[in-house]
């Protein structure tokens, strides 16, 4: 089955650039996973006539149109009316929705306005999905073989509702085969180098396929197969994965994991180990990222940011002579920071980081110079990195430094 | 002058949702600042025919079309060819570009391929802007009163080139009046409440205008004026700002500042003060955000993440009895954390935070309960916040908690 879809985002705030559109990427990825083609995405403001025009053309050219935004209770919210007009349908009162809205206001002790009642009017024959994350109606409208799905603009409603309700429904309606994707996450190799090594596989394989994506300081390789069922897809992917591992296996740190810190969390929990960081140039990024992962309290109890020389000496017990002789941005300092942190934190793995994030050189060291120290029951080691990438890249260098720190912790945990 | 523009993003990776499009928001904001209308934004894949079709329609309906992406040296990069076809122009060799590319490869000791030479072929009569941030050609093509501007897809090339070269050029070509915007940043009031209080000003003012935008836990009020010159615009904004301050002045923490942490940095530097954090539920976010701001080394030397009970006792010297009696999520614990941090760090302002980010309740305290302690030469104080917002909001609560912490530090710095 060859199914084409288009996404239309509605909202003047989007057009003014005051909001970055993260919904589109999420919806696009979901459609790709269902094997539904997406050739075109559009963003329009809160203007009825323009929206109707864009909708008509999108409905004409596609099987499915998904809108995001413009479903609230104010007069700016025009999507439902525009969809009804574009499809030639009346808006009729949907009793269950009215009762749901009444119940919502009754519970809050608030008074319903005419606009709230307006929310219960839906295009004739609309399929209603219960919105568990807000009050906007989430509906699908079908006519003459065309489907229009209306989603709210707020990501914290749209994303879970799409994943939990709309995607399974689309799969049932539009997908006669199963598509399985597997994501290999690579650290330590660039996208260009990975492409070079994998080029012939990328070119020759059509099912399964392999596609590389650059993430900040990482590469994601997506293997995707289409087949009759999950088993068939997985078998196809397994055989391709074997070939991929022969070439870049040493760089793969995880399969279907979200990030370096998620994989670190997994390994630490599996081995019942803890980690701590002593951060200079990364300034708390490493701790933040590790604590972003659910269940972090099992793997991290303490972490410190020692940004100044004085903090390194006072909190971590660095020898002032080491600083005088080698500077704070040095392998020697990184080693003493890791050792000092180990005594302070009692963590199984103590990782230190000191470096130059820029924009200016520091202590005569080039921008991008970063030292990472690791102390564990295996002893102490230190690695030097050069992470410079052109100018104006302070944030980028700090992110790459945090990647290096988290990866070193992960490697150490694997070895313990 | 009424000038209409459209933005077209080119790239299959965008359509597959593997990249979140941040370029569009930046370009849209820039156009809004120039008073150029934007009614429509589109995203298409790396498909020549489809791109030509979309370009022709956009050129037909607008004065300016800006493309982003598809300018590299590979065969996927099709924007230049599609623009030439859509405008009915030949591609001709542009000698200075060829020399620039040759020089680039000569310096790197690399060999030029035919594809690299292809990069030097540009639509007839193209205006070339020197790309200081990469090798992709950045050009404007004008014909029959229509202008098409081709920008690369990489944000770290597109954003500075648009700001430094394209925007001033567009202003010269298309703007006969000056537009000035001023951003007031508010903390402590929600978007809905701010709108309620300002509704009549929003409705009655057309020049200057006032528009509120919700940021995470903050509100941005943008005052925008159009006039003959900057002075005239500023005078218009001043008079509206006075009215706005009468109503919500107590919540305004900064004018044309980037964030709470940028304003904190400014106040601390002005008063030559330092800050330190003892973070529990925020896990390093506060330190990270303060160190994100350039010049952070003047205002922060040290910070700690005390995630576990043991870390709070060991590093900050919390009395174990306090923990036993009140729990770690308590005003009492926050006070002792702030005091302990003050001794440890020697910072002028020591701020502690302990709370429940969720998803589960902790120590019998509800999700969203957060205590912030502040110790400074003025003494010690503690504030309790309830930051819960529906379910699945761990990240959101942590961000709001970090906002509260940074704001408390800012308020304390103002008072010292």
C-alpha cells in the first residue's frame, strides 16, 4: 500500500518564529516508522481563508493530512472550522464531548462560556479520541477516501496522544506490512567516516535499509526492514547488523538506547555501581544529563562543579604546586581531581574534566583542549581530547566534553 | 511598503523528522523584525521536481523566497539547480567562487572533484555573499521583481550569515521604515494572567504593539514600534512601557536580556558578588545554566550536586537529626543545606534546592513540592514552591525549580 501524508502546522506564533516547531519532527518520525510517505510539510498562521486553501490542496494531493494547533477555545483557534469547510462537512454538536467539557468545568467549579460549548461542535461523522492530556478535541475526519487528523499544538498533549492513540489507529487503517527499525548508537566516529565505511551497504541494500544520522558528537545508524511480521523484519535486520558490526562494531555503544547517559545508567545499575563528576569546563552538564535519566538516584549520589582554581584546591584537595607547575588545564590536574573526588564522594567511578571551552585560549592551551580523569578500583587514568570545531563553538565544545566524560564513565563501568 | 516572503526548507532528513528545524524560527523572527510578512512556511525533501513546483508557486505568490538547505557538494544537494529552473535562469561559472573553492582545497592539501567545481556554478546574475562560516555558496537571485535567497541548512552557518549579511541587505532593499522591538522578561506571573491584565492595551494599541509569549515558567512581553527612525520608535515604546509597568512592573526582571541566568550574571558582576548552588532535584541544572552565560568565571567558583541524603550530610554537614525529623525535602533541610554550602563555598550568595520532581511522591511530599534556601550576609531564608503541572512533567518541574533557584539568587543579589 502506498500512502501519502502531509503535515500542516497552524499558528501565527510559529510563523513569527517565537516557537520552535518540535511537533513536526515527532509526527514525521512516526509516519516514517509506519511506512507512510511524507513529501511536504507546511506552516500557516491563524487565518481562516489561507488555512482552507492550504487544506484543500493538501487533501487533494494526499491520503492523510495531519494538522497541529488551532484547537483551543479562543477565536484564534480556527482549525476545526477550516477542516469542516475544506471537506464540505457541517459542524454538529457531539454530545459526549459536551458532557466531557461540562464535567471538566463542574469539577473545577468554573463557569462554561459559549466558546467552551463551541469546542463540542465537531465535523459530521468525526471519530473522537479521548484526549487524556488536555481539553482540546482530538479527532479524525474521513470522507471520499481522505483522512484528516486534528491534533492540538501543545507538544505535551500532541506527543503522547499521537504515540498512544493516533499511531496505532493509523497502523490499523493504512499499514498492510510491518516496519521495524533498530537504532545503533555510535561514539568515537564521525558521520562522514561512518558513511565512507558503510557506503556500499547503504547503496546496495533496499530492504533492510541502513541510514546514518549525525547527532552532536555521535552517529545514529538506523536499520529498517519491511516484512510480513516482526520476526521477518528482525531476521532481516539481524543479518545486516552483523555486516555493520564487522566494520564499525567497536564504536557501537548501545542499541535502541536514547543516549550515552541512558546507557551509562543501564550499565551502572546492572553492575550496582555509582558515579560522581568533578566538572570544570562542563559546569554541571554531566551531572544534569546523568540525573535526567529516570532512576538516577541508584547511580549518582553526589557531584561537584569546581570551576575556579580555588574550588579545585579546597574541595578536591588538588596540590597547589601541581596547579602552579602544570596549570589547572592539564593531565596532572585532571588526575588529582579524579583522585580527590574519589575520596570526597566515595563513588565507584569518579570522573573529572578540565579544559578550554573558549571562546578564548586559557593558560596557553588551545580552545577545545580537554582532559578527562577517571579514578576507580582499577586505578587512575587520564585522556586528552581536542574538541575544537571552528569559531563560536563554546556550547558545542562543552557538549562534546560532556559526551567524552560520560563515555569514559561508561567504558570504565563496562570494565569493572 | 508591503513585502511578503515565504521560507522553504529543503531536506529529506527534515521530512523524516531526524532533525528538528530551528532555522525557520530564526529566519521568521528576523523577517518579523524587518516588517516583512510571512504567511507560509514549507518543508520539502531532496526531490528536484517537487522542489521546482513548490518554488514556482512560492515565487508567484511572494516578493521574497528564502530557502534553507540543499547547497552542499553532493548529488542530494539540488536547491541551486531547482531555483535556476524555477526562475528560468542558466547556471554559469562564477570565477571568484571557483578560486575561493580552489584555495580552500589547496590549503587543506585535498583534491578537488568535479562536484566541487559544480559548487562554483551559480544562476546568472546571482549576488554572492561571502560565507565566512563554511563552503556552501550563499546567494541572492533577482528577476522580474522577485528575490530568492539561498542559505545553507547547517544552523551554525545559516544563523550568523543571516544575521550579519542577509538581514542588513534585506533591510536596505525592502524596508522603508524602521522597526524596533523591546523585550520585557517577566517572572512570577503566568501568560494567561498577564494577558488578562494587559488585554485592553493589546487590543487598542496598533503602533506600538504589545504581544505576550509564554516561555517555560516565564512570560516575554514584546513591545514593537514602527517609525521613521530609531528615536521615534523608542519614544513610542517608552510611553507604552510606562503603562505596562504600572500593571506588571513588579514581575519584570529584565529588559532585552536573554534569561534569568543572564540577568543574574549581570547583577552579580555589577555588585562583584559570587554565587554557589547545592542542588538536589535539579541535579546540576542551576550550575549549568549559570555557567552557560559568558563571563561566568567572575560570578561562580564552585557548586555541588547533593542528590543523596548521605551527600547532603557529608558534603554540606546537614544534621542527621534534621533529616530524620523533617526529611530531606523540607524547609529545615533547605536552610541547613544553604548554610552548609555557605561555609563550604565561601560564596556571597549560597542557594540550596530540594524537592520532588516526580514522577512519584517522595517522603510523603507531593510531586512539585520544592524548597529553596538562600544564605547570604543578610541571613538565611527559605521559600516553598508548588510547581506541579499535570502528569509526566518531571523535566518541566526541574526546569521550573531551576528558574526559582536562579530567581531567588537574583533577588538576593539585588538586595545586597
